[in-house]
């Protein structure tokens, strides 16, 4: 599958929706929760604000964010894949009144009103977008001046580095074989593919500044295996 084909990406996430959470926990040994928590600490949303969770998937980040924003705040959680949103909606039934609206739309072209949100997060979304630059422009447009944005994803390692060797080994020898036992080999082979064309941390910073963000800082996590781009509008 080509990472830049939006329909194929949507189909892929629709077909992994039911096992996505289990495999996420398995492959990261539950650590994705720690990295997501760290991202929220870095961007520090305030109670009562109106935030976006972009590429929300099954809703992990939206639930944590809604908790931080409190009863007066609100999360608009967006994803392009209807099946992942169906899982998120089901999960929200078991939560205590999370103030979240789930919306199926494309992050690259949301149709939302300009200058209307106090901040945005995106976990493991940017790498999967067919046009990351257009997505950053769209995020910039719909946020209020001074808003904070946090984007968490794999950190693309420099070719030939020790980190890259570990990443490749881990994806090929651990992730893909385990995914195969769930009948999802192709789906997880896509992960390595999507990393090949993903922007390096400093390229992400540069692109965000070109789009118009006033501040862009890329921070590494998990011994450099993950990275977070923190932006200010
Ligand atoms: C790897 S999952 C991440 C889900 C969740 N944020 C998490 O951290 O567990 C990537 C998500 O991005 C969504 N996605 C991909 N392209 C998108 C687009 N153009 N617009 C909105 N969502 C998109 C997929 O449907 C998928 O649910």
C-alpha cells in the first residue's frame, strides 16, 4: 500500500479498528500511554478550553484531553475512518460524561470555521497523511492566535544510525510477525513504508515555520524512537 493514497489509508485503519488498541499496547508494551501523557504535559491545555484531537483513532488522546479540559471544556475528535470512530464512540459510553464530539472528516480539509479552537493534538497521524503540509496549513487556519499544538509520532531516524537499525529490526522482526498472527501482515508492513517518506524532526520544524507557526520545537522521546513537534500559532 502506498502511504500517500488517502482511500487506502482510510481502508487500512477501518480494517484494523477492532484490534488497534490491543496491538498498540502489545507493540509498545503499553508505553504509548506514557508518550501521549508526556505530549499533553508539554502542551499543557487549560481547563475550560475548546481543543481538537486530530486523527483521533479509537479516542485514547481525546479521553485524556477531555479530562484535563474539565466539564466546561470540549474536545472535537476527528478521524477519516468511520470504523475507528465507531470504536471510539463505543468506548465513550463507558466513560463518565466525557465532553467529546466525534466527527468523520479529513484533517487536510476539515470545513471547520477559522480561528475557532484553543489548541490541537495529533498522535501518530502526521505520518499517515497524504499531504502533511496542507494539514499543517489547515490546523493553523482553524486555531486561534497563540494556540498550542502537539504532534506525536515515530521519529524518523537518520539512515544507517544505530537507532534506525533498531527501528528496522523491531518493525520487521517483532511487529510484522506478531501482526501476521492477527492476519494483519500487510497493514503493519505499511508502518516501515510510511516512515521512509516521513519528515525528519528538523524538517517538520522548518515546514511548520514556513506554514506560519510562530514557534516550532521538535523533542525526542523513547531514546529517540518517538518524536513530538510542539507548535505555537
Ligand atoms: C495510527 S492511527 C492513530 C490513532 C490515535 N491518534 C492513536 O494515537 O492511537 C492514525 C489515524 O489517522 C487517521 N487518518 C489518516 N489520514 C487521515 C486524514 N486525512 N484525516 C483524518 N484522519 C486521518 C486514520 O484513520 C487513523 O485512525
